[in-house]
C-alpha cells in the first residue's frame, strides 16, 4: 500500500499522485480540445471537428501519460495499446456526438461538454491499466 503522494516501491507515482498528474495532463488537454472543438464545430461538421481535436489530443497525451502521469516507460507496446484504447474512446465519443445530435442538441458547447464527461474517465482508466498493469516488478498490479 502506498502513502498519499509518495511513490510505490517500484518508484512510480502512487494512485493519488497519478490521478493528480492525470488531471493536470488531461485537464489541460481537455480545456484545449474543448475550446478548439467548440470553435471548429461552428465551421466544420461536429464529427469532423471532434476528429481533428481528438487527433491533436491523442498526440499530446501519448507523449505525456506513460512517463509523466504513471511513471512508466513509453515502450512501443504500451504506446500501441494506449493509442488503441484512445481510438476506442474516440469511437465512443463519436457515438456521444451522434446520439446527442439525434436527440436534437445542436449547441457545440453542450456537445463538447457531454463528450468530455463520457470520454475523460475512460481515458484515465485505460491509461492507468495500460501503464501500470505491465510492471516488470509486480504481478499484483495486473488488476486495474
């Protein structure tokens, strides 16, 4: 068991520390992509605006999540899994955009907010599992 804010025995951030770092990276990514999405959705189809900001956000978070958030090496396999997870989250986000539009919501701001509410928790959980579950030091970390 770790103490709040202290690294684990393997030298990686504790769960609370990882969550705070995720909030910093994810929060900055979310704010930037939320604003860009709301702006682009006024000029582009919402699905296309979401695609553009998602690609930008994926690049940003892929570079920072493994090492900065979870204190893990960015191996090719982890990056591949992380990108795959994010692509699944992308599909879910597209589903949110489409569902909300079919329900009659056309406000780009509401579309952006609802999409983030669904996709942000999924992003954290997937990143945590991918970057923490594959520690060479501990078998018990295989449970998310």
